[in-house]
C-alpha cells in the first residue's frame, strides 16, 4: 500500500505566534512513521481574501486557488489550532471555508485556553459541514506547557501525555486516511 500524504496546517498568522512549535513537533512525529509522508502548509504563504469578499485582489484570489489546488494533493490534514476568545483564528476558519476537505480525515493539535479544546470542538462541527471526518483524539497543549516551551526552552516532546495523545491521533488519522482513500478510489473508478 502506498504512503498516505498528510498536511500539517499552521493555523495562525499572528506576529510572535506559538503555532510553529506544535506544527514542527507533530510534523516530526508524522515524518517518523514509515506509512506516512508529511508537508507543513503555513497560512502565511497563502494570503487569501475573506470568503465571499467581493473586493478581493487578483493576488488574494490567486492565493485561494493555489490553496485549493495544494489541498487536493493530500489524504488528510492535521491543524494547529490557537484558541482566542474561545474560538479558532479567523484566518484558519477562512482557509477552511476556501478549501476542499471532502471525504478526508482531519485531526487537531490545540493550544490556548483549556488546551484549545473549545476551538477544536467548533472546528469538529465545521468539518462535518465540509464533508470531512474528524478523528476522536486531539492533542491539547495546556497553558503551563505552552509557557514552558516559550520561557523555559522545553520541547513539546518532553511531555509523555502529549506524545501519547499524538500517537493516538496519528494512529486514528492513518486508519481513517486509508479507509477514506480506498472509498474514494472505488467511487472514482465506478
């Protein structure tokens, strides 16, 4: 069986963002697996207009088309999810609205208030409408771990419970990735 290709999507574009830490960490774990390939997609590289915005520039529209085309290359997605005001970032929600995720699995690495759990739960509901399958296990980086990485030089890999959650997430998203890829191939060959 061929390797599944997953994208880790950096879900924040804010100055001084933490998102690069979980993105590099989870991408490294994906890269250690023999059954998966990984690529990190940074929303900074796709400066898109807001969904439905009539005044979109040509460059913003081209970035949105480039984004959609890029997403088609993947069998599944892992999002880093910053929680601001009990919700995901606007730029991430917009990228989801402008993207294509139908019949592909999605997983989440959240951080912020309560480990990003409230933002992740909102995204699970959104992805139902996008036709994607959200895996059960998420990785939730608590504020104490967030601070230890930023101020004490710790790594997310230093935390056994985060490594265990990441392993479970990757096992689940791989299972769903294989199942949905097989189902998509049956539908397209019919």
